[in-house]
C-alpha cells in the first residue's frame, strides 16, 4: 500500500516524459528537419529515390545530346566537371513543402511538387551568342591544320578516342605535337571566336604546325587547310576576347541562385540557408552508405591486385573493388571505371570536390 503512491508518481513522470518525446518527434517529422532522420515507413517512395529518378532521366537526355555531337557546357562546373546540385534541389523542396507529411511522403502530390522544384533548378537550352570572356596572354599567331577521325588522318587510331581518352568533338578538340607540345594537355585555347581544349596529340611539329583542329568530317578538315590564326589562353585576366558560345547550356542551379529567383518567403530563405550549412550537410551525408563502404574497404587490406584474377576471392583491381564493396551495401555498379563514372553521372551520384 505504501508503494502505490510512489509507483503512481513514477508512472506519471514516465508518461509525461513519453508525451514530451512524442511531441518533439511529431514536431521534427512535420518540419524540414525530418529529412535528417530515419523516415517512417509510409509505403511510399523515399524523396531521394524519386529525385534520383528525375536526375537519371535528365542526365540521360544530356548524354544523348553529347552523343549527337552537341557541345554541352554547364552553368556551374569545377575543373571541367559539372557541380552536383542534388542536395540543393532536395533542400529547396524540403523548405517549400516540408511542413506536414509532404516533406517525406512521395504520393502523387509530393512527386508533382518535387518535379516542379527539379525543373526550376535543372534545365537546358540551346543558343548561340557572343560573349566577352577573360583571356590570358596571347600566344600570337599559330599555325593550324585540320584533321578528322578517319583512317587518312588518324591511321590505326581512326574511330577511336583522343590521347586523353575523350571522344573528339568538332569546334572543341585540339591536338598538339606529342613530342614538342605548344601547350600542356588539357589547356583551353581561344581561336576564331571559339573555345577549344587540347585533348589529343599527333606528330606534326616537323611540318611547322602548332595545333591540329578536329573536324567532324574529312571534307571540312581539308577545307580548313593550313592557316595562321591568333590564339589566346582561355584562362587568365589580362584581356578579353569575344567568343561565340554555341551548343547546349545546362543550368544546374545552386541553392543561392534559386534564392535569387525570389520564389521563397523570408522564413523559407532562412530555413534553406540553415539546411545548406556545412554542419547540416555533414549530418545529411552521415546517413549515406559511404561510411559502410569505407569500412568494408579497410577489410581488404592485404589482398592482392590482379586484373586477370579479379573475380577470384582475395584478388581485386580498382574498379572491381569498388563494384564489390558497393554491392555489399545494396548498390549495383558496372564493372569498369569508365562505366562506373557514366553510371554515377547519370544517376546523380557525383560528389563535389569540397565534399570529398
């Protein structure tokens, strides 16, 4: 009888604590912060999964344009690599529709709103326009010739990739002499109002040629002949050069650029800036499978490297190690490094340099 009041008080305290915990969780799961916590089993798709599908379709369209010969450039890139705005897009959606279940329940309405945000932040257009770009020092007049991917121009390498491993493109690819290069591989050059990139090599310095310009057919290469043009480095700030930019421009908006569109309330802007802070993003990334893969990789120390024996236990090469580790956490990747890179691009799995 004496214990009854004590037990009643203990029960009351536990009940109050439970109610507070439930209330806190209810507030969290009905706010944008829900995305940082394990999502409840609603029977619907995860927002990240749905967003990945949107990126997969979009990036497949871009890849198709590149295969057709379009020169694709990105509004936001770093060292020639497109900057992923996956988290930017996800966070914009969360702050706009993160009150209530719409933040994490991908029903028809949720998918519609997510697609609307995706389309606002990821789109492309084709245009040709003149632009003044900063350029480094002039290289002066250089001697140029033309080539294509046929057997007459490339011999046994006809139809293949460039010396840097890329697919050559007209109005884009330059070759330098392999033994006496005018500039290093990867250098961007402005000539004839176009931006070229040194991606290939040849054996032509002996003929007085500085750059060999790639054309998409032999007739065009022959028509170019051998001529002198003024060339500039495309990087630097010593002067400006007018360049005609043509092709497909992919807009991959960062969250700051979306804020500039003025489609958010002041409260939503504050939420978005907070959600995109380094501290919050570290919390978001901590929930991915990266840590598990890194831990699994450590267990392979001591295994031997072999391409020939890569499918035998205890032997790996670089791409097979990646493929096998990710398979253990439920992600199926292709077997080669090039195919893995293409897969990651098409499936919105690019990691920006600052997040490596």
